[in-house]
C-alpha cells in the first residue's frame, strides 16, 4: 500500500515503541538460544555456577549435577587454568576452542564478564567436514576481499559487499543498512533471491534499532539468530547464586532474542538472521544483515570470516569516504580561491556580483546575498531585501561563532514558511562587529519522497501480554517531505569556515595575495619540515660513527705516539676535526628541534623544584673547554627555584651561552639570575659584535642571520627562534638589547610555575 503524507520532517520515531524497545531485557534475558549450551564459571576456580537448562541433553546428566563441578572435569580440551586472569580480548583471540563433551566434538567460545568465565558450547562437525568448511570460508573470504579492493566508489563497494555477504552465508537476502544523521536507517545495497521482497532504498525508523541495541552492536559486532521461533533455554539458576544478579550476556553469541525482535522478524517473514556491525572508528556506520526464510545455522568459521569481512568493509568505507571528501574539498578550494581573488581585487560586494557563478557553485546554492550597514547586494534567486535584512539581524543576535546554517528555516525563523520556495536552506557567515558584514547563501525547498518499510508513524500493536509489539506491515509507505532544502554537508561547513577566514584576511589585513598562495605555502612548509626531520635523523648515525672513530684515533695518538708519525700534528688535526664535528652536531640538533616544533610534537613537561642557578652551573661545566679563553661571571640573587621543564630550560641556557661565546669575540660574558616574587629572570650579556636596530627586529624569526655575521659564523639561524618558542611555551618572554660593536644582552623572564603543554610553531 502506498500513501502520500505531506510533512516538514523525515524523522520518524514512535515514542511508545521506542520506549518499549528500550525496556526489553537485551543484556539480561536470563536465557540463551537453544542451538548451543552455556556454562557460567567462577574465574578463580572454574567451577560451574549456572548452566542453561538444555545442558542436560549435551552432558547426559541433570543441570543440578553440573553445578559446582570443575570445568575441566566436564569439558575435555579447555586449557584455561583456575585463577586465570585472561581478559575478554585474550579469550576472544583464542576462540573457538575445539573440545569434547560427553564424547561429542564441540566448539567452545569463551568470554570474560567481570569475575565470570562464560563457556558457550556449539556441537561441531567431524574434523574432515570442519576442515572443509574452514577451507571454503577462507576461499570465499579471499575472493570477497579481492572484489572489495576493486571498488571505485562507496556505492560500488556496498553493492559488492551485499553480493559477497550472501555468497559467504548462503542466505535468501543480504543487505547493507546505513544509519542516517537522525539515527533512522536506510537499505543502501541488497542481494536477494528473486522471489524475496526487495528492501533496497527503503527507510526504517530509528525505533527499529533503539539506542541500547546500537550500543550493543558497538560492543558485540556479530549477532546470530539461527531460528527466531526456537524456544529459549533459561539459565539455571536464573540469578547468579553469589551476587543474586542477572547475568550480563552482552558478549554472548547464544544470548536469547528479545520477544519484540522475534515478532519483528516474523512480521518481515524472516525465520533466521545474522548481522555484523560496520564500525568506522568509534562510530556505528551501519550493519551487514542476512535474512533467511527457514532456520539457518552459520558455522563458526563462516561467522569469523563475516566478522573480518565486516571490518574490511568498514575500513574501505572510511578510505573511500575520505577520498570523496578530499575531492570535494579540492573542488571547493579552487572555487573559494577564485571568489576571494575577485573580492580582494574589487571589494566583497563587487566580487560577489562579478563572480556570481562561482559564488553560487561554492555551496551549490541558487542565491547569495551580502549585507553591510543595511545595504544588500544580491546574486541569483533570493528573498526580498527586507527579509534578508531581518535575517541578518537575527543571525547577528544568535552569537553562534560566526557560522549559522539550517535546512529548514521555517523551524527556526518566522519568515521561513513564506520563503520556503527560495530559502528553505540558509547558510550565513557572520563577520566581526567592526566589519559589519553578513554573507548568505540560499537553497530552495527540495520536495522529495522517502520510501519507508511500513508506516513509520503507525503505533505498534498491543499483544495479549500487554506488551507493545512492532508494526506488522513492512509494505512500502511513501512520505512526501516539504519545507526542507538539500542538507548542508560537513564539507560545506568546512568550506564556509575557510571562506570566512580568507575574507577576514582580505577585509581586515588586505592579504589577498597571501590567501591565493596559502595552499602552496603550507605544502612547501610541510615539505621543508619533513626534509629537516628526515635529514636530522639520517645524519645522526654517520655523525655518531665519525665521533667514535675520532675518539679512537685520539686515543691511538695519545697512547702510542711512537707508532704515529707527527703525533703532535695529528693531535692538532684531530682537535680541529672534533670542533667541526661539534658544529655539525649542533646544526643537526637545530634541524631536529625545528621539525619537532613545526609539527607540534615537542612537549613542555614542568617539574617541581627546578633550581635555575644549579642548572646554569651544569651548563657552564659542559662548556669548560670553550670557556678556557673566555671569562664568564655568574651573579645570582633571590629565590631561583621554580616549576619548569628542566631539559627545555637547559636548552634555552645552552643556546644563549653558546651565542654569547660565539659572537662575544672572547670578551667577558656575564650571566645574571634573580628572583622577583612570581617571576624569575635570566640575563646573558656579551661584549662582542652586537647588532643594529634593523637586525634586532627579526632576531627571533626562523632562519634569520644578520648579514654582518652570516659569513663569519656557521648556523641555520634557528637557535634564538627555538629559545623564543621554549620560553613562550613556559609562559615567559625573551627580549634583547644590543648595539653594533658593543655587545648584546638577552633577558628571559619566566613565571615561577609553568603549565604542561605541547608546543609548535607556524612561521
């Protein structure tokens, strides 16, 4: 039956049915499906506390005689030791365990739930048949994975998935079910026998898979129901005899099916089912679902293959969606650059009109408008000027971070109903109060039909036990959706944020050229930083080897002068080579620090009780060889203990002292330390070459080297930039006073207590 109903929303939930589903004892049904047997054991001694009532058939003895027995005495082949501390993950990794029960081969599936071990027993095939089933499952899985890799798009991937899932499981129908943003579901791919009712393209209300069930799908990825009409086998005793609580069967394969779900399957004409979760990261993207009209048991080997198949499908979905989003972002970026270039050249209003096609294509809109100081500039199909002015006042007052969007304006604004044919969908970019700009894009309503599997608004029926049951009809039911535009996608919102930032650059900073080159610049910076990271790591190995060789030669020259011609001359040569090696190691350290800071991987980890005076003395001790010709005076007063990252502060002192020695022309260097309340100050003064005012302004930028010293002294020009990053990461400041020919004073001011943080830099 087909019915057309006008509505303003496609969100279909039945509150009563949803509440009824949420009350179902999903995790604690107190029973299992009868195709297997469940034993519940204490973890510390593996004695049976509970058993399913149907265990009597498998063990040929009453359940009462099973309780209290050791697992090893009942099941031959379980190697789990009493007191086992295996986690759920460790147990699952070993499943299934091939065991023997009362002379019959079985497969044991083990789980850990708190301090209980769940042992699920399924009768297995003879070894030859089991091996054949495993080989067949492996062959089909290998073929299925090969086909998945050939998928050209998400749509193609899902079609292949449905076909291969049905081939793996031999069911009447296999489908892919995707959860939409409002949590209702839609069948996006299907493979079925010709006489089976098609579900492809049909939508199912969110109440069909309520939140507790979705949470369970995220926890336990596979659900098997070999026969929805089978009578569940209850646990004996019903409650845990020690805790007096119902058993959590959330991870159990045999967990009994909720009555409402059994009725749901019966209403669909489904006798057996299996589902596999599609987890894209931590998000439940959807389900792989199998339906069969008769009882149908899927062996463990095939279930394991399906579970792995589902994981690969989910991974492929993520990769293809990322690729598709990347293509969309690239196209949006091209349009955005063109729009910003026009706006920067002729102003926002003129750029909006002059770039009409690109402006509208940027967000697949049919109209756009700019509001500034009450003036309205329009492109394409838009509401009247007065309506746009009213919308501008509304979005400015909303204060939602500069970006507003809706696909159904009538739900949030009084004017929405009147302008639905032009502006059901609105995307607005709000700029700062100083600029007074609001940019709008409009989309008209897009009347569309949603094909539901049954009336999503129909209440469930009340059964004889007063339980609210699911709807009985899954016949196609058509709903007409009005008053809503095509939804704004995540890529649209990302694009709007990027556009807002770029336009702010044009209006406030007049940086249109920078916006045009920004993408290339980021790529160049990334390439450079990656080179520095790779080069610095690759250079460390040969430098370490060279250092060891120089040490060996130095020892040889010292210990056996009679074996070395001109040993004194060799010693001087080795000393010079050692100095050159030290310079190379310093350059490599600067490169490595640059790569770490640029990729925000360098962390400040403050520790209590760091003594700055003691730290400076340790640095001076390391510089003993270099200080043989340079006098260094250390002046310290006040409390110099604080909460800082000792290793990073060591780096700051080392760089400043190294610079003072390098540029000090062997004249005296003074280091002053003093504590003032919550501030501690470090000053390093040299009396060397100094700097003029022009070079002082750029001193702490990356790769800056003063022309007057660049030829005389080696380096990348990174040391002071690194000092600035590390000091500011501590919440401090660094400044310089310098005069050409008279030396420099570097002053670092640190808060006494720095906070933990990661640091990096953009430029």
